[in-house]
C-alpha cells in the first residue's frame, strides 16, 4: 500500500483523505486542533468539518508534523492561505529531496501578495522538489459523498501533472491536467471575492439577474488581473476559473457566498467571522487582490466595492449601487 501525507484536517483535507483512502492509499493526516484530533480518534468522524462520514482505518490522524511528513514523497497541503507559509516552514526540515508538494489551498498571501506556488518557491529554494496545484469546482461535502466532480491539476512539469492526475482520479472524481499553475491558483483564489459579492446581492434580495451580472463581470476582472500577472486567458474559461466561480457564487454550501449573504442582510463582519469554524478565504483574498490591483493598475470594480464593504464599513447597498452607476462602456475593449 502506497502512502501520502495530508497537512490540514479541515473539510477539504478530510474529503481528499477519504477519496485517496478509497483507492487503497495509506494517509497520514496532520491535524492542527487538539479537539479535532481527539474527535477523529474517538469517534472516527470529523464532526466539526465533515459530519456524517466515517473515517476508515487507513487514515491515521496525528498532531506531529514529523510523524506525518518523514519519508513521504507526496505531501498534500490543505491549510488556509494565511498559515501556508508558516506550516510549510515547519515541515521543511522533514522533507526529503525530490518530494512532491501538492497544494489544495486557494488564496493569495496578504503581506507578500504571492500565490502558494511562489510562497513554496521562497521556502523551499534550497530543496529539489516538484509542485502541483489541485483546484476546480468541488465542495468537500459532495466529494466525500462520492458525487460526480471534475477538477484541474496544474504543474509546469507535464509528467508531474499526469502523475497527480492519476493519483486523484476515480470513477466519480475526474481530473484534467494543465500547465498554467499561476492561472489555476488565481482562479481558485479570486472567485471567492465574487462569491462574497453574489452573496451580498442575495442578502439584499436583488434577484438572479444581478447574480448573473456579478458572475460574468467578476470573471472579466479576474481574467484582467490574471493576464497582467502572466497567466493564460483560456485558463479562466476552464474548471479552475469559470467552473469554480459558478459553483461558489450559486450555492449555500459556499462559505464565502454565505458570508456575503449575511452581510447583505445586515450582519456585521466581526459577528459573522466569530460564528464560523471554517475559514472564508475570500476575506483575506479581497484585501490582497485589491492591493495588488492598485499596485499594477488593473481595474477591478467588484473587488474594490467588496473591499470597501469588508474593510471600510461601507454599506452593502451603497456598494452595489456604485457598481451599477459606473461610467457606461463597451463590454469588450
């Protein structure tokens, strides 16, 4: 039986552990929270992040990074983006040469404005390793239930992309390969901003027309930023772009959509965040994307208004009003 380390036992890390365990792969699952670890040991179920799904005996929870990482070739990282650098730095001493880092993290680091591949490059600059990113329209709950899902795995090395594709592919989890690592990472991160906007629109009762407009124009500004940073335009029309965007902006299973919806109904951001166990990546990503767009001169009006709502206490109603009252222009220019 082959083995793999998964760093992060949230909903997505747990769902991927279950998927791989079904393929006969032994999983060492690193758990940050002592409370979550104890529940996994005692109840054989992640009741906090993925309730109702039993954990098989081929998944071994641990709170020791050394125990999880030592001797492993494949390391899947599924932690929030704001702790990715810290966690990768901690596991660095235990990594073997020519290891394979698989990122399942969707976000942009707020301080450095880097995606996870570039953070990895900084931390592992003196180590020989390969890198791939797994992204696409995939709710952890549905993946854990074996419902049909299609995602993308990207690597600059075609052999690594194909290896990762085969590692994760099942009869219900279809994996496509790609080479545009940056584009796939940006699509997975930036869609959460638009999901917050779509949720705000829902909370305000603005209807389906407004949601469709936000999704379409959101994709336009995501693509503009991506191209400016060196990603390929076609990537954003794929699973990690449009696919993930549509899913995240149209379902109450989305944390970011729900956060936006609650903002639209009048709740305060601090109240919402304090009531959530899981991380809504879009909050931090909005700040990073807004700063990045200002620095490189890319127009991102939806991101700008979501930033003002989240960080400048602008009312959601006023933010959406300003989006609709912008200067008239051509759709494509």
